[in-house]
C-alpha cells in the first residue's frame, strides 16, 4: 500500500528557526517600539569567529515582546556541523550581553547534509515501501478491532463500521424529531417575544409619562425657586437703592462746595467758601514721644506732584510737599525743590537741592547743600553753608558757618561765627569766636574776645575785651578796649 508520504519530502528540514525576545527600557519597563535587530552566530561564548549573520531593518516590539524568523534571508542549513555555537543579538547598534548558547534543536538542520539522511536503519525509501505493501491486509474484516473503550460490540473493523452506520441512522431520526419540536418551541417563543414587546412598549409609555410628570414637577419647583430668588433680589435691590440714595445725598453734601471748571484753559476743581483740612487721623498735628521721635504715620500730607523717591523717606505727617526725591520725617513742615530733607517738627526748605533742615523750626530758603541744624536757625541761600547754633543764620556765600546761639554770617566764603551773638558780615576765612564779637570783612581776620571787633584788612586780631582793629595788615589789639587802625592813623 502507498501511504502517500514522500520519504524525500519527509526528510526535508526547514533552514530557519524562530527567535523570541523581550525588550525593556533602562527602568525595567516593557516597551512598545520598532527597532533594527542584527543576529550573529559565533563559535565561542566570547570573541571567536563569526559563522553567520542576518539583519532585520524593522522589528516590531509589542509590550516588550518580539519575534523573528532567523534564516529567512541568510539560510542556516550550512552553518551547523555538530560543534557548539552561540547567538549574539544587537538592538539599534547596541550589542546585548552575554551571548546565548544554541541548544540541540537547531542542530536538526544538520540532518539535511548528513551522509545517511535518505535512509532509515540502512533501508531506502523503496525498500520500506515494498515491506509495507507486503504486510497490508486484504479487507477491513481481516483487521481486528479493540472495542474496550469505544462502547461498540464489534470485534473487527468492518463490523464496527456497520454498527456505526446503524447508529448514524438512529441519530438522523432523533434529529428530525428534535427539529419538529424546535419549530414548535420557536413559534411559542415568537408569541412570547411579541407579548414581551407589547409589554415593553406599554412600560416605555408609562416610563415616558412618568418622566414627563417628573420634568413638569421639576420645572414647577425651579420656577418657584426662581420666583423666590427674584423676590429676594427685589428686596435686596430696594435696600441697596435706599443705601445708594443716602450715599448720593451725603456725596452731594460733601461736594456742594466743589466745582469742576476750566481755568486758564485747563480742567480745574475749585473749593468755594470753605477751608480744606488734610489730617492723618491721629487726632493731633503732631507730638514727640518719650524717645524724642515724632509721632507720625506718613499720612495727612498735601503733596503737589508725583513725590518720587523711597517710601521709607516719606513717613512724616501734615507737611506741604513739592518737588521730587525729597525726604520728610516729622510734621508741620514744608519741603520743595529736589533731594532736600526736613527732619524735625515745623522745619522748612523752600527750594534748592540737597539742603537739610534737621532742627525744630529750622529753615533753608534755597541754594545747594546748605544745612540748618540749630533750633530756629536759618540759611537763606548759597552753597555748603551751615547754621548750627540756636537762632543762628547764614545769609549766603559759600562754606560759611554760624555755630553758636544768635550768631550770623552775612556772606563771603569760609567765614565762621562761633561765639554767642557773634557775626561775620563778609570777606574770606574770617572768625568771630568771642561772645558778641564781629568781623565786618577782609581776609583771615579774628575777633576772639567778648565784644571784640575787626572791621577789615587782612590777618588782623582783636583778642581782648572790647578790643578793636579797624583795618590794615597783621594788626593786633590785645588789651582791653585797645584800638588799632591801619598805617595812616595808628601811632606806634
């Protein structure tokens, strides 16, 4: 008998093998991606010689898993010769380590090239086919049948086939009866289905009506809520209208003496028949606390302009402020110009730049870098002049100093009045250091005693009580009531 299997075909072994792998990222998470994979076979676990390689340009990786068919483009049937081999894998140019040893199954590819691959125990396919045909029985009745587990009673294959045919006929009869019963059941199920559909339709109608009723009830509830809310809004609005009316009346009363108009072509606001009071809210124009500091809060000032400068330089109250970058730390003062400073109660600077009034009631009228630091002291102008005595004054000039009470320098440069009630009228580098002493002018003159005086000249000194030098050069009046004149009148 011919069994229909070609021995030569049965001996053929596919020249490929399947490789399954798993790929994750550096954190151990399985990836979904597409990679390039290269597979190489070596004759050693490390180093060695490459026996075969194949590259797959595109390999899909799903949930970390991928599979390729090795040998699809580069056949494997000439690789394996019975020796040990290892597989090396590279993903996107990165070589995986270590290499994987190739187990016994891929070596079956060696069978295609074995010397006895076309024989079985030394017999050719023709020998095996002749032996099989010689042993074949003549009919199914000659073949014994083992009915131990089949449930059949036949002892040979032919009897078993006959018994199976009878069973098939019985099954066909039962199937016909089942089909009849199934038709009846199907008809009954159709009736049940129709009734169920009718019931479902009725239930749907009931549900729709219930939904409509519920929706209508919800609408009624919403309308009732809206009506209640509208009533509350009406009540609130009525109260707000009354409040706004009161506020409007108060505002009209507040602004009845104000008018917005145009003066000299510019928009203006006028106050007519009233005083304007600007207050800081502390209940007093200003006081000094127990530590000697002014009690102020930075409010109640009348500021004209943008008042540029640092906020911590503008903490005073009830000051008139003009100009820019000015400092005001106390109360009741006036500051104008730029970079000027008033630091004590009722101090004032009328203009100029970089001037300072740092004592109570001190004033600077203008100029640059002038300082009035005595109580009631004043500097009218000039540059770098200082009035540091109580009620002292410098009228002008440059680098002049009035240092004691009631002292004064009228002008000139680098003059000093340092005695009480002393004065320097002008000149340069003159000193009036005695009480009630005076230097009227000249250069480098000294009046250093009580009521002493130098009228002019240069380098003259009146150093005793009521001593006088009228002029000249380097003249001295050193005794009480002495008098020295210039070269024209003086007797030596």
